[in-house]
C-alpha cells in the first residue's frame, strides 16, 4: 500500500510515545512492540497528532528541514507506509 499525498493520516490510538535524547520512542500496547522513530520521525509523529494530509506534512517538513519537496514526499510516504503496516497510524482516503 502506498499512501497518496492527498490522503489524511493521524496517529492510531493505543500507543505510548516519549522523547529520549531528542528521539521519539514508542510502545504499541496492542502488539507489545517498541519503535524508535528517530528525530525526524518523531517530528512527523507530533505533526500527525491531529489529522493531516500528506501534502501538508511535506510542506511543513520542507520549511523546517533542508530537503526538496520530491525527496521529502518520497521519504515521508515510505515512513508513513511503515507506520500503517504496523497499525500505528490511520489513513483516511481523500474525500
């Protein structure tokens, strides 16, 4: 599954996240798995606390980090696909 840039993503319920040494680590209660999202992954995690389109996410991240929109979108979509596969986020189709 590849998330499209006009789709909306939001954190799934049932995760405990914490910042450790500038990186976000998370525990998925349902699966009992731990995840290290890293610094940029942690920033993405905080941005999707409320429903956000992939497009808006990329726009925000390109304003904060030295990356092209194309590179950012590719990496963000890969990251979100991984989160979706682990059921850490909810993906809502574009309306």
